[in-house]
């Protein structure tokens, strides 16, 4: 792996401080500044109020109807505002009173301030302890009276050194970790891979180093004293076992954290890297054609997302598209995942007569399919020549490089053959990019939740192991006590064995098998459903009538699952119909020729390879024919039904033109008159 290629693939940095290392920069928050809230206003719980949002994440909200004619209002681009979450209102008319209605936005900002205050308080306390203990240590070495003071047959200065390590070791370990990070990021190879895990396990590593320093100080300073009583030796041995057992438990916990982080990173790279790569390239095309790209000093075109302050997120798309899954580092993958979770597809929300490059406030994210269609129409009108119904390659070269245009042309339906992009094809591309981005963000959020649940389960198991190891090292338990403990575990496993088996099967299904993601259309037990949400234990599906169905993952692991989204974009289809047995062979040949002409006239819908086969002859009165075709798409979306419907209507027209019909066989009917008996 070449680390240089990996370094320039993703750079998340501050525009005002480009010289600072990228490791120290956090992605900008999505919530804008909140106006001050009056303390005299009373707040109510809004959890029970009705919501206009759909109960499913993948369903689009229904646009409100006009009070005049009952029709949905025209799709317009609203004035840009900060992205919102939850039940926060997004209309300009309600921005003034937004602070008086909804107060939950300040929780994230307040929590960050509280964490910062706690760190400052702890650092101040540690500094005070350091000054006091250093003063006592100096006095114990210089003052004659304190030189001879002993506690448990150990001089006072030795206890002062141990107290310094215990109470002030956190400061030393924090500085040590920061120094190691700087050394790794500037000197060693594979720096981003190491730095990611180092930051993820920073607290655990600090505790390990701190406990190791305490153990070293105890062994070299306290236990090095030769003269001690039996009682003191017993106490020293007990304290030493406490330190060792705690250190062993901390190391086990660090190993658990490392394994969970490693599995989470591998899972994300294996499952989502290709989709993230494709989604970012789609975003790059959309931003390039919208005219909102940012070009850095080196000439590489990069993304720029306007956020709070002067921070920006830069991604070198050229390097990212050349990257392979095996070469992506954990640090880079984490930055890409955070970018997908916290951003959408940006576009301009103002008309084109405004200077788009200078008016950064006009950039907003596409938040619905209606906005996606509106943006597609606006961008198409901007790119196409006046009066033209197509976007030509020369129109794209004004915004993108030639090699980028070559990669982008096949993404538009029908453009690979004609080298021109229709309005409908461009609209489909923008809609697909929006849907894929939305579903990918939901999938990443669900995977984050699943990994957090996995971390909780593994923490519970590791905690039990640490307690057992601690008891063994402390020599508190005997063989009989261990036998009792393990017998209790055996009893618990007998009672909850089925539940543990279910949990284990669910973990294997979610992290190893992983047959679908959010938004995928699947077929289970002959029923087609769309994945709405994935959890550790259950998966939520939406049926065709939008009914939610909850499936336990342990049961899904035992079922065959068909995934249309992951199927190739060349899925087959067939239509069966019956014709009269007496149909001439010439009419059947003409039927095949007409079907061939129709299929070849629809290269965007059907592959040229098809066949008309006679499947069987029934009762010497009809022949069952089968028309077998290949779509140019998979069945993820609903286009299959409309295409097949058009095909059946065309087949009906061809049969009527050729006068090919089906008639029942002539049946002999015997009519007999029976006189009614007279009464």
C-alpha cells in the first residue's frame, strides 16, 4: 500500500488554518447558531403531538395541498437555512419564533461546553495536586525533620513520588499520547491506520500507561525497601496484587475495544466503500454541473461544504476514484463515513442570475425527491443550449475535465450510445443520486447503532471475564468457590442458552452475511418488501401497501433472501400467451419479426437478445408461446411494471394486426326435445 496516495485521498481541514494537522480537526456541526431563549417561556413535551413526517424513513413526505384547488403546490426552492433534524421547522416564516418553540437544539452545544468545562476543572485539580505534591517532595528531601519520617517503614519522599504518579499520571500520559500521535503522523509509515485506532482507544491506552507507571513506581520505589515487618509485607503484597489485577483488567478491556473497532472498520470497508465511492462521484458530478465546486491551489478539484465558521471538507475525487478497497485506511474511511452521515447533495437554491460562486449562502442540500427534480430541471436548463432538448458533451466540458466526462456519460440513460443527455435521463440520474445518498446515510447510521450494541454485548462478557481474572489474581477464591461460580454460569447458560444462540446468530447475520441494506428491495417467502431499518436483533421491512413487518434476524438467517438491488442490471423477464393451433407458420414468423422490431426500437429498456418459444400444445386446440426478454435494469425500482405493461400492450396490437386469435374447438351439441308429462 502506498501511503502517499492514501493521504491525499481525503483531507478534512480548516480553511483558515491549513497548516494544522488534519487529525486535530472535527467535522462542522450541522446545527447553526441558535438565538438566545427567554427563560420566561414554558416548554411542553412535543412527543405526543401529531407529525406530518411519514413513519417510515424511506418514504417521501406528502406535499401539502393548496387550499384553493386542492392540488399540490409547485415545487419551488426555499430560501437556504441550516439543515434541520427531527421535528424542527424549516420554513422562513417560523425562523423568528423557532427558539420559542423548540429548545432541544441547544443540547448538543451545551453538552460540548459541559465536557470542555469538566476537562478544564480536572486539569486544574491535577495541576494543584502536582504543585502540592512537588512541594511536599522537595521538603521531604531538604528538610531534616521530614527526611527521617517513615510510613510503614518507607520514607516519606517515596510515598510522595508514588502519589505524584497516581494523582498526576493522567497529565503525563495525555502528553505522551499526543507526542506519539505527532511522531506517528509525521515519521512512521501506515500513519493514518495507526492514528485512527490510537485516537479511538485513547482513553483505554492512557489508563494502561497510567497503571503501568503506578506498578513500576510501586515496584522500584516502594518494594525496593528491604526492611519491613511481616504485617507491612502482607499489606504490600496485597496492594501489589490489586495494581496488577487492575492493570490486567485494563489491558483486557483495551484488547476488547481494539477488536470491536477493527471489526467495525473492516465491516464498513467491506460493505460500504464501493457505495461511498460511487455516491461521492455522483455528488462531484452534481456539484460540478451546478457550478459550486471549489478548486484548491494545487489545481485538484475538491468538494466544499459551507458550514459553521470557516471549516470546509475537502475530498480529492480523482484519488478517491482510483483507490481500491484494500488500500483504504481506517482514518480515511472514518472521514468518508462521517461526511456521508452529516451532509447531503448540495445545490443552489437561488436563480442563476445571481453570482453563484460568491453567494455561498445560496447552497443547500436536496431534502426530497421534489427538490431533486426541481434541481435537475434547473441544471439541465442551465447546461443545454437555448432551444435544445439535449445536453451535449461540449456542454459538459465547460464544467468538467474530458476524462471525468468520459466516466460520467455512461451514468446517464441512453447517453453512452448517442453521446447526448435527455432531460428525463438527467432527471433520473439526480433522483438516483439522491435516493442512493439517503439510503446510504440511513445504512451507515444503522450500522453505527449495531456496532454500539455489539460493543455493549462484548463489554458485558469482558466485564465478567475481568472479574474472574481479578478474583484469581487476588487469590480470594478457592477451587471450591470457582466450582460454584462455574456451576452458576452453567445454570445461566442452560436457562438463557436459546437467547444467547439467537443473539449469536443475529450478530453473524448482520456483520458477516449482511444480505441487504436500507432501501434494498428483497423477496422473502415469495413476498417483495423494502428494507426500512436494520438492527441487531430485528429488521423492519415495508410491504407494497406500506405495512411494516418485523422479522427476527435469527429467522432471516434460515431463509433464502432475494435482493434486487444487488442483482445485475440485466434481469430476465417473460410473458406467456396462447394462440390458436391452426395459426399459420407464416403468421408466427411475422409475429416474431414484429416483436424483434419492437425490442430493437427500445434499446434503453430491453436487451436485443430475446426469444419467442413454443412451450407446449394443449388439447390440439392452442399453443402456449413464451416471450423471454432481458431488461437493462434490475427490479429495485418500479420501472419493471411500466415496461412490461407497455410490452404487453404492444404485443396485443401486433396480434390484432396479424389477426392471430385463439378459438375454442368446435363442440358437438345434441339437442333433444322431451315432452312434458300431462297431469
